[in-house]
């Protein structure tokens, strides 16, 4: 068989109903990880659902406990055709966010896969059960087309805590460094830029969540009429403190946390990236964000400060009292080159310089930014492979605007990282009515089959010289 046969076989998984049946079983498992507990369904997803599917494809599977009690277990699946061949590492997560059962519209439920026209509804259809199901179906097609061989070795790492900030992932990857040794990383997560053509992204923005808090030293609120004007109001001060971090148009004002200028290669890559062009996308707000940048540059190549929540008094039942404390829950999204590990220090110094030395800064969550060099030979290779499979070039993002645990694979394991998403920005991931678009699944099956096929063509894939020569 030839390359086109592999693509046709991959898409037959959709036409025959096999992909729907696989995803229906997977969606039915209530693998919520963001509730502060580790439900048994997380391990069951790995052992009862993924393990049989992977073993049928020739993978040896091993369940790994999580050293962090806040996270569920991991599954490492290895398929070694020949120790001298190069190795691909892939990744997926079997956990999902809260089902939010009562908020789904009539006729839909988070744990039942429902097809309506070109949309498959269910929790995890886009994030991430649907995406790794597409990859597994494409892999099966390539194995069939090549007579049971890939032409490279492959390792899968599945976690069950991504929606809870991946507790234990770094520790397991360090402990299992030998088992996860590879030459390239390809995975699927996140949204495409649009629904009409594929997307390839090479990393992700990082994120630091932090809380600003002012405590008055008082233990309760005091009547706003009797004491207003002589007692400092923490809510008023926290609002003004936040206003020093970003201006009224969303421009980041903490100089130490602003990124380096946008690289010219990044600027060229983003020149044709449409933002907000899809029917389900929100309308962009003119004049918001860093001036002098395009929407794509502000979203992908720049740092942004966001206020996620404000807390003071009782918003559900306001009373005439000056609150005794106030808090702002904030977030920095940032790109490579930012001094993000000293976020608390920089914010504290900035606030103190503006007269807010009474504001406490506490970092609650942090993850690094990554971006594969656009000149890396794997980038042009992947663009070429996807173009041949889809019939047109993908949108190329230097990094995703959101965040993923890509620093584990890019920095800790030292791999070139390629991400090929099959969701779309309007898929309602993390919200009620999450869905997968069938046309994207069809194209995704062909794209992934093409990538797996082309990896086995050693005269075209830029494997490192030590493995490329061994594979001849």
C-alpha cells in the first residue's frame, strides 16, 4: 500500500462508525480531575479503555502511580520495532474538567456522546479524548497499510491530571526518563486557529496565576457611614493597585514582566493568522492590548495581564460596610524570554514603587513558556506533510496562546515539539455543550496518518544523524 491508502484507511474509521464507538465509550467514563479528588474513573480510563486499544496496536503498557497525591496515575505505552530506529514520543490526557451536568442544553449530557449534524457532543470530545482517539485511529491505519510496521519506535504517555495543572507530571518524566527517551514529540491538544485548515503550533505561552491581597488588620467590616472617610477601604486600594499593573486599555505596565520585542521570524509567521474570524468567535475589542501589534501578535507573541476575579465584602448581598480585606486574583500569560520565575518579586516591587507596599503577592500556579525555533528542520517537514495530506498549508503558530505542559517535553526531556490540534476555538471546551466537529475529525485523521507515514520514510524525515543512518 501507499501513503494515500493509509489516509483512506484512517478516514474509514470515521465512515464506518468505529471512531464514534470508541469515543462514546471514552466519553462515558466520568474522568473529572479538577474537583480536588482523584476519582477511580481516572485509573479505569487508562486500564480498561486505553490499555486494550494500545496493546492491540503492539504497545507494551505499564501503569505508573502518581507521586503527587493530588493527581491520578499515568500510562506509559512503548512499541519498539527495532532499538536502532528513531523514536517518537506522543502524549494525551484522559481527564476532563467538571461535567457541569445541569448546564447542558436539552437533549445533551456530558457523559453521553450525541451526534447532531456535523457536531459530536460530550465532555472530552475536544479536550482531549477526541483528539487522542483521532491519533490512535490514524496510527492503526498506518500500521495496517505498512503491513504491521511503522518504520520507527513509538512511546505514548497518558496522564490523568492535566486539567488540575498536571500534578506529578514532571516528577514522573524525570523518574521515567529512560522509558520516555525519544527523538521527536508530536501530540494533539488545544484549538486550531480556524475550522477550514489545519494548525501546527510549536509550543505554548506560559502562565503565572497570582493573588493580590490587602488586609486592613481589622477583623470585620465597619459601617460605611459612621467610619467612611477615616478608615482605608481595602477594596478601593486593591482596585487602584490593579490599575498600576495594566492601563485602562489592557496594556501591561510592569516593565520587568514585558517580553522582548517580537522576533521578525515570529512576525512573519503570524502575518496571515486570522483572529476572531470564525462564526462562534467573539468580536474583538478595538484598541485593547499592546499598541502597535496585530491581533495575532498580541495574542501569540506578547504578554498579557488579566484579572480573573475580584473579592471584597459580599457581592451576593452588599451591605453598608467597609470590608476588612480585599483580593484580586490575577494572571500573567507570557512568551519565551520573560523573567516569569520572579513574577512575585517584580509585582511586589512595582506596587511598592506606586505606594502599595501593603499589598501581599502570592503565586498560586506557574508554568513555563516554550517555542521551538522556526528554523528547526522538523517545522518545514511537518508543514510539508500536513500540506500534502490536507491539500493546503496549515496555519503555523510559533506557540499556542494558551498554556500546556509542553515545557516538560521541550525543556526537561529536550525534544523538538510539534502540536497538531483537532479542536476549534468555538468547541466549548471547559464549558457546557463541548463538541467535536466531524469535518475536523475527518481532516485530522488524514493529517495524523500522513505524519505517521512520513516519519517512516527515513529519506525525508529529518531524524538525527545517529538514528537516520541506522534506519537506512
